[in-house]
C-alpha cells in the first residue's frame, strides 16, 4: 500500500541531500588558464572571474554567468516535465 507520509519523508531527505551537494560544490573552485584567458569558476558553475591578457573582464563574466543560469533553468524545467510525465 502506498504511504504518502513515507513519500514526503523521502522527498525531504532527497532535498536535504541535494542542498548538501550544492553546498559542497559551491566550496570547490576550478581555475583554467589558456591562451591569455583565465577563468575562475565554482563547482556549482558560478563564474567568479574572467581575465583576458591580465585584464579583469566583468562584462564577459556577467554574460557567461547569465548563460549558465539560463541553461540550468532549462535543465530544471525539463526535469520537472519528465517527473510530471512519470506521474
């Protein structure tokens, strides 16, 4: 028999694990340097800085961060659609 309280508990546990994973990823940092370009990004795909030939390029960092955010929104929306279809 389906137990709705267990399902709610399972969902809460999943959300807690997801939040812990997101926090752990945010603490990580990746630095890539190639051809005069240096990018610093957190593990949760947030752009911290972009330098081109030693010059900080905030405009590029902001545009790149916005593009990443939009792709994450698309992924979240697709995931929700898939979950709704399974129900």
